[in-house]
C-alpha cells in the first residue's frame, strides 16, 4: 500500500513538473485598452489572464491612459500569486490615423527578458502599425515574439502581411513566434510562404472576434487572431481560446472588455 502511495505521489510530481516545463503564451486584442477601462474590468482581465506565462496585447490606446491601464493590469496580475513585469511600446508610426501601442506582460519567475522590446521602425512604410518584438529566455533557450495588429479587412491586410515572410531571413538567429490580430484567417494564401518555412498556426478554423449579438447561440464572428509557431524549433502541446464573453449576460456587456477573445498556445522547445 505504501509503495502504491509513493508511486502515485511521484507520478503527480512528475506530471506537475512537466506542466511547468512549458510556456503558456496568450495574445489578446483588448479593444481601446485605456482610461475607459474601469478597475472592475481590469480585475476581470487579470483573472482571465492569470494562468499564462506571457501575454501579448494589441490595441492599447496611443494617447493618455493606455500605458497606465497596462500598468494597472500588471499590478492586478501580481496580486494573483506571481510577480508580473510589463512593457508598453511607443505609439506606432506607420499610420497617422491608426496609431496605437502594443504591450507585453510576463511572469518573471517563468521567463527571463534578455532584450528590451522594440518596434520595427525600419518597416513603417510596409505596416500601418509596425510589429513589436521582444526576446525571452526559457530553459537556456531563447525565443522572440513578433506582436502584430494588421489593418482592418476592408484595407486589405494581406498587402502588409505579405512582408512577414521576410522576417525569418532578416532574423536568422532568432526563434520567432508571430502572434496577434491578423484580420485574416490562417487559411488565407498570404500565410503560405510562412507555412512553407515551417511556421504553423496554433489555431485552425477557430473564430476569435465577437459578433454584435449572438445568432442561434453563435457569438463568434471571424477567424482573425492566431499564433504562428516555428515547428522546426517548438512543439505545440496545447492551444485554445478563452470564451470570456460566456461569463457575461450578453455580448453588449462583454464587448466593454473587448470585441476579441484571448487566444493561447502552450509550447516547448524540441
């Protein structure tokens, strides 16, 4: 009997450590992340994001209140049991009327920042909102996130997303992960060059934006948000979405948080 209990205990420890030996990464377009967000809404976001190791955010307000709201979110996350750090980009420069900020938040006990985040200002003619990079270390390995918020579908995001295929050659020493709101489904042909280089979407046929109202219990509208993982470097353990809107009585209330749901992937190095 004692040997069975010991075996059960060792198995539980093994699987617990195995779950820790992976990075859980989330991306969320939080609509108008700025001073319009109340303390209660930021607390709700923290509860939604608390189990991730790294969070990438799009659509942080470029003007007053954007960076401050991210700081409040980091503080609220740090109240959930782990210390969280964060960084907020400068306003993007590529589009005069679509400027916004990006943000990253991460558990310092899980990953180590090894290069300060930066906007790719060399490509402001190619993107209205130039991508935001950050580099981390995990288990003596490094990886670099590329945070993207493409232009709306009405403005043909494929015209700027076609440039993503250049990054693996521009940064051959970096283990890249592309994530964010692409405003196109992963099935679009513009992603084929990335896929041919081994970058596969974490989510397939998964809608991620919210409708204005649910129709026949269908509340999700479009397949826009995703994470593209380099399959030569990383293995995907799990992936999914957080249906936070189901905790609200209606979509109008949920959309005060965002009109997108968080997407996530759990990965490890091969």
